[in-house]
């Protein structure tokens, strides 16, 4: 977890660099024979993720604000300080600009309600392909996840 609170977009790379530096220092402490810092955390191939605050919006009103920022990557060799909880998640993927998130998150909540599901946490936005990988907005690939629990229906 890079931060357990809102983080403006322009601070993400700075925080990632700080985290990488802290991980290196920790690795060096555990193994003093390490001489070079060859392993770093790169945003390329890592998925930047955001827990969304559906009650607050960014300054321009087109995006939800974030509650937490973290990166997901199946290949990280570093100790991670956050693990997504196991469970059931409603999920939807879309291409294009992030403004679609504000259209789709309410649909996830409505789907959960119609299908007798209890929402168990905040929605999450996984930016598989975004401005860190391309400058073509139509190529963005975003996944939204909403943790849910299926309620047993009474007969």
C-alpha cells in the first residue's frame, strides 16, 4: 500500500520511488552482501489501483476521489504491505477514459442489490493500461471490482 489515504495523481511516482528506496534499504539490512540495486518497482507492467470514495469527487468532478492507493503485480519480489482480501467480487472491465468509472460503479451497486448481495467494502479501480503505458485514451483498460457477499434468500 503506497498510502492509506487520498493521493493526487502527480504524487504517485514520487511515492513509488520512496517505497522502492525503503524496500532496497530493508533488503540491504537483511543481506549486507548486496552491492547493486538491480531490482526496482516499475509502474510498467504493474497495475496501479485505487480504493474509491464514492461520496467525494476530484476537483473537476469527473472522477471519484481515492481512499487508498496500491499497486498490484504478480511478479513483485518485494515484501508487500497489503493483500487484497479473499472473497467474492463483482467485476467489470472497460476501455476508454476514466469518466466511465462514475457511470459503472453505480451499476455495480444496483446489480448487487438486485441479486441479493451485500456490499462488503469500497469499490476498487484497477488501471491495467492507463496514462503510464499509453497516451491514447481509447487504449486504456480499467477493471472495477466491488467486494460482495451473496445473501441467502429466505423461502
